[in-house]
């Protein structure tokens, strides 16, 4: 299987890239971005692309597209947040849509709500579902625990995770399905791309189930 991966330098994207490179069923990973990942691997192909509003020159052979590119909405205006979250995603999807490809979009829990970020995410989800891919899946993770030394590019998240760690341990004991990890997100995306899933919108319990191949 060949994968096109967007957002490989972010927290979620780093986890997804790691699992793609470890998976024996993946032959090639095309990491599209403005910055290199800093990793070296025979499966990994770095594709530098500057204009995220136009992907018409991007000609890649792949079975699935994993969209892990995302930013926090804190301090952003709706037009700026829309440009990155909606416009970039749809520009890439329109250029890369094929009837035999699967598109997996990382959204967020609560994306069906009324907050600005939620409305933008939901509009992006709906636009993707209307496109002629073979299959479209939306991942709506809640709390994600970064593993294997992975860190977020958002400074506040790196500050909060150590503080939240005792809470994470408690939640793992009480409600283990309510928390997922960067490892599980990556494994789930691969399993869903290969085998499908009964739901098209996956929350943390579904992501954890999909990571186990359910």
C-alpha cells in the first residue's frame, strides 16, 4: 500500500508516519509538506510543496491519503482558521481525488458543535464526504497521548501534557477507551484504509478498536 501523508511533522502526523514506516504492508509514504520530517527511511519520500491552495502539480500514485495537518484555533480569526483547516484540505482532495482511493481526515471530537472551529471542521468533513473517493473516513479524536518521544508543535500542548499526565493515568484505569495515543491513531488509520470500518466517523473508542484491527 502507498500512502500520501499531510502534516507529518505535527504530533498526530509524527505518530502516523511512524506506524506507516513500521507496517510491512506499506511500501511507500509520500510526506507532503513545507518542512522536512528529519527522518531517513527507504519507504519515506519527502515531497516539498509551498502553495497549499494549489496542488494541481502534485502527481503521486497512492492507495490512501492521510490528512493529519491541523492547527489550534486559539487566537485565530475564522477566515484564517478556515484557510488552513478547510481550504487547504479541500484543495488537496480535489487535486488527488480518485475513485479507488481512500481519504482519512483528522478532525476533532465535538466537530458537530457550534464553536467556530467545530463549524469549520464539520464543513470540511461534509465537503470530503461529497467527493468521489472510494471511501472517506473522519477521525474525531479527543485526548491523544503522545508516545515514543513525539511532541506537539504547539507549545501550550507540550506544557499541558505533563500536567495532565496523572489525569490520563486515572482515565486509562476508569475509562480506557476515552483516551487514545499517537500510536493507536496511526495503526487505526492503516487498518481502516486497508479493511474499512463500520462507521465513517470514528471517535476515540472507535479509533482504539480500529487500531486492534476490529
